[in-house]
């Protein structure tokens, strides 16, 4: 495909990883044909994940990274996502983990996902 001096902006959902359009146009101010039809400019919530966040849910994103590697904080690009996402109400998460989570998402180990699934089975 030909390059152009305009492009449609896309973002990557930081929670589910899907690319989504932002309905924004990008313009090369030098008017050089430097851009593809779509340009990914960073992370943002997709519409579906934003609805969950607005409804006071936290995304627990399962990763396979070894916790013994000394990760104090996990960068999004370093997380080895397994594809499993568990949505937990903020209020419930605060009680389950005995701490206040002030972020729309956290990376968790497979053991945490298994624990949350067991809790859900007990409730049903």
C-alpha cells in the first residue's frame, strides 16, 4: 500500500490487547508521504474494557512471568499474557486481597486466577 501524509490513529487496549480506532486523524505537518493507512500511537482502553472499568471492575490479567525474577513492577510490554482476564469488582478485590487497588488493571500469576475461580465456584 502507498504511504500518505495522513493516517487513521489506532490504540492498543492495555487490558485486552486489541487494536481499536480512535476516530482521530494524524497529519505529517511536513506533508511528506511517511505514514501507513493506520498508525498505532500507544495504549488506551477499548470501548468494552472501558465500560467494565466505569462499572467499578478491575481486570486481573494472568501472566506467565516468573515472579522470582524480582519484578517489583511489571511493564505492559514485558508481561507474558496468557489470554486470561478475570474481572473483579473493586470493592470485592479490596476485601479479597486486603488492600486498596487504585488502578483499572493488575497483572497476576496463574495461582491468583485459580484462587479467584475457586472463590466464584463457592459463591454459586
